[in-house]
C-alpha cells in the first residue's frame, strides 16, 4: 500500500485530491493541515478509517514535518495561503507558509529521499493580453504580480534548486483556476453562488473583462495523480482544460442558472494589480503523459457546483458572514 502525505488536504483542492485518491487507488493517505481559516475538516468526512489519517500541524514546523515525511512514499504539497486579495492586505503569512513551509518540506524530502510533487499555479507567469494568441507553456518566463503569486513563484524556484543541487526527486505542476465542491466562499465562483443563495447580489471587480481558464477540481486531481505516477523527475507540467471565460460571463451564467436576471449584479472596486488574463497550453501533459480532462462542459460543471452549494449550506454558511464583512470593509 503506497503511503501518500497530502499537505493542505483540508483545503479546497487538497480535499478533492484526497477523495480522488481514496476512490481511485489503494493508497493510504495522511493529511497534514494547519486548519487555518481556509481548512475545514468537514471536507474530509466519511473517509475510510483504515486508509486515512489526519494530522493537525504547520508545514513550516520541521518537528512535525520530519517524521511524517520519513513515514511516506510520496509527498503531494498543496498547503498554501491561496487568496490574492488576502495577500494584498496581509502578505506575511504568504511568506511563512508558501516559502518557509515549502523549504521545510524540501529539507525533509531531501533528508529522507522521498518523492515530492509540488502544486503550483499559472499565476507565476503573470498575465496575458486579451487578444494574445499565445498561452502559457512550460517555457514562459516567470513574472508574478501579487504577493501570493510571487511567493508561489519563489516556492517553485526552491523546488527546481533542490532538484538540481541536491538531487531531490521532485516534479512541479502549474494549474489554472479550479472550481468545484469544497471551495471557500472567499473565491470568485463560490462567493457569487452563495451571494445569490443568500439574497445578495454578485460582486464583479471592475468591468469584469478579466479572463480565467477554468478547470474542474476533479480534472486537476487526475492530472496530479498522472504526474505522480508517470511524471519525469525534475520536470514541470502545466495543467489546464481549455476553459477560458471572462468574469462577467461567469456571473451572468450563475444568475441565469439560478433563475435570476443576467444583469442582477454589482460592479465593485477592482483588485489592485489585477491580472488581466490567464491561459494554459497543456500540450506537454497531454502528449507526454497521456492525460485528458473529463469535465469540459463548463455550464454543466457550474450547474453541478451550484447544486452542491445549495445542498451543503451547513458546510459554507459558518464562513459566509465574516467573509462578506471583510469584503465590504474593502469596498468589494
Ligand atoms: P485553500 O486555501 O482552499 O486551502 C489551503 C489549505 O492549506 C487549507 O486547508 C489550510 O488550512 C492549509 N494550510 C495553510 N497554511 C498551512 C500551513 N502553514 N501548514 C499546513 N497547512 C496549511 O487553497 P486551494 O485553493 O485548495 O489551493 C491549494 C493549492 O493549489 C495551493 O498551493 C494553490 O497555490 C494551488 N492552486 C490553486 C488554484 C485555485 O484555483 N484555487 C489553482 C492553481 C493552483
Ligand atoms: O468577488 C469577486 N469578484 C471578482 O470579480 C472575487 C472574489 C473575484 N473576482 C475576480 C478576480 C479574478 O479576476 O474573479 C477572478 C477570480 O478570482 P479568485 O477566485 O480570487 O481567483 P484568482 O485570483 O484568479 O486566483 C485563483 O486561481 C489561481 C486562486 O485563488 C489561486 O489560489 C490560484 O493560484
């Protein structure tokens, strides 16, 4: 039985990956998660006790990390401070977790010779013009814009250095924007869905022309498992599912799918330094490792996600009021 250590497994994408591993492998999964405001044990309910262990702890604490890494065959590192807006108001936790936390994990996998997969984001590449025919590839130069994306870029570079200098057996993936169940209500799609469900109007930053390249969290999980099993050590793989949409269209679709007028939203203060467009070319992952996304009908995926938030109010409701209060204080 392969022993997998998943950091950040109580967060959005990490918890989706844990469910995916339990359903699609015989692995034993240990989650290491600090349970920050973004971590939620309810996202891990119902997992089989003989295949799943939860450890509460900080990835930047070597005394916690070392024994867990030593007991694992592979580490998949999701834990991060992940929200751009938070990074603009209080960057420090982003350095502590994204940089020092990653460093701590790298030192542990180096010491114990454990295979490591590093989860990162397309935001490390900066942004594209709306009409740029090119998309991000593994060769695009790093050019991050926000405290969040710069700390993710820094963590990626640490991984590359630990591969080259110390022979650590690591791979990196940079994925586009995820959507699906268990995403915190601070993020764009869940915020707008839960606004509609609580009788609030969706909030669009600026004109809403910014483009994000949406992928279902389940497709991200299948891509990561593919890389863990078939990826070449030292390589970076971009993960995307050809899902480019502008924010305004996404808000309009949420309103239409919930039976509301498509224009029943507010424009609010734009994000400082707001990246215009992300777009991923995932040819390398598809041709070299044979991966394919399964959830390419965005409207169907969004409708299913709306249904999930409707059915799981007990999961998101405790965070909603405090999250909105923070946004209102920022004029957003
Ligand atoms: P999230 O904020 O929902 O979850 C992060 C998890 O990490 C939480 O459970 C939190 O408690 C935990 N955590 C935070 N600091 C920790 C620490 N110091 N020690 C241990 N645990 C800690 O984030 P997410 O959206 O699921 O993102 C997961 C990963 O995927 C991140 O590395 C992020 O950069 C990357 N990513 C996210 C997206 C996206 O669209 N959300 C896209 C590409 C890449
Ligand atoms: O209320 C909102 N209104 C709005 O218009 C919010 C919360 C966001 N937006 C816009 C900003 C972005 O253009 O929607 C877009 C998506 O915003 P976020 O959900 O905050 O995501 P983004 O900043 O694109 O980053 C996400 O994808 C890449 C994740 O949060 C990152 O962790 C990941 O690396």
